[in-house]
């Protein structure tokens, strides 16, 4: 059985390239836990079916595990964290 998920807003360090693309580099939680993004596997417009919200969904790999990182396109980013 999968754990309950909650929307957690995170700080994201992003590299914006001259061609207009963006690449998230790491995320940081309120408790100062910081995780480097190993790689960006996919980017698409999508909704979070687990916690609600829409925007640009990045499928990223952190510590070898895939996870979703959402850009709400208003300066806010969130993850679907385990509660």
C-alpha cells in the first residue's frame, strides 16, 4: 500500500539557459534538507493527481529514485512528499 502524500513547497535552484529552457539543479526543504537532482528525465504540463495542483511537471531522479517536481509557474515549486 502506498503512503499518503502531501503537497510540500520547496526551494529550487534552477539554471535558465539562453534558449529559454530551465533545468532544476537541487531542491531544499524548509528544514534545510537539500537534495541534488541527478538528472531530469521528462518535462511536461500535467496535474498532480495525488495532492492537487497543476503546472510543469518535471520527472527527476534524486538519489537514484524517480520523483515528480512541479513548477506552478508563479515562482512556487512543490513535491508530493510522504506524510
